[in-house]
């Protein structure tokens, strides 16, 4: 995230979007929120990004829940499942959500196999512990599958949507070729059951 976002840049972005008839769904506020040295700086820059959202034409900021791997944000680390990592994530997300509440934007975080919040159950727990309307979920069907779960694809999707449905604010559309890792393929080029993914989105009333 940038340390400064000029109003002129926001105006240029807005103009470019309008010329192409695009709508900005969200901006990315992703950083490793539990990184041992970068966490505080990330919160400061999140406030700068949040303040620019109005000029950019959106009120949503995408987030991740971090990893204990200090070198790569999207790499699984065995300590992600520890109580210490959970406590750090809750503290950091609560601090980030306080910024969102103060500025008037909403954060949407993603349950992702390589991060601390790596299941829908943990995502529900995080939402309940922070308990703020300014914290919701971005769902990505390609990022939900733990190792060995592809054979249970529809069940895993149902397990994700059932507890999170009312809090799903955004949905990503990409694909995966294996479980135990986040998907990196373009939508429709992997093994995700897109028909059922769309059914799940429809069931919870998601309209985009």
C-alpha cells in the first residue's frame, strides 16, 4: 500500500473507469497483518488507503488474515494454526476494523488455505469475535480446499457458504488445479465446480 495517495491520482482513476464504463468494486489493502516488523506500518497505510476510497469511488477494501511465514504472504506455515497466531490475527484485524469504522469503509477478508484464517469456521469465529458491520467476507471458491478435500468439493463449498452467507460481500472468480494450496488458474480452466459455486452464491442471495 502506498504511503501517499494524491487526490489527482484518484481523479485520474475515476475518469479512466468512467470512460470504460467500469465500476471499482474494491481496492486492495492486502499485507501480512501479523508480520513481525511490518504490521504497524501496514495499519498506518491502511488508514491512508481508506481515506482515499471515497475519491476512488468504492467503500470496500480487500484484506487477508496473514501468515507466520515472514517472507511470502501466500505461503503456508505450520504455526498458522497456533493460538498465538490466532490472537495476533484477531488483534490486527480488530485494529484494522477500527480504522474502517472511523473512516466509514468496510473491510472484506478472505478465508484462504495458506493464511491463519484458513477455513470458513475460522472466518465465522473471526467475524463473531470482532462483531462489526465494517468487517465482512470475500469468498473465493478456489482458495478453500485443504489437502485431500477435492473429492468432497461440493461439501466443502457448502461448509463455506452455510456459516458465512449473510456476511459475503464480494466473490472472486478464479480456478484451481490441486488442493492444499490457493488456486492460481483463470476461471473455467481448472477443476472448480463453477456451476455449484454459482448455486451456492445464489442460495445466499449474493448479487455481485
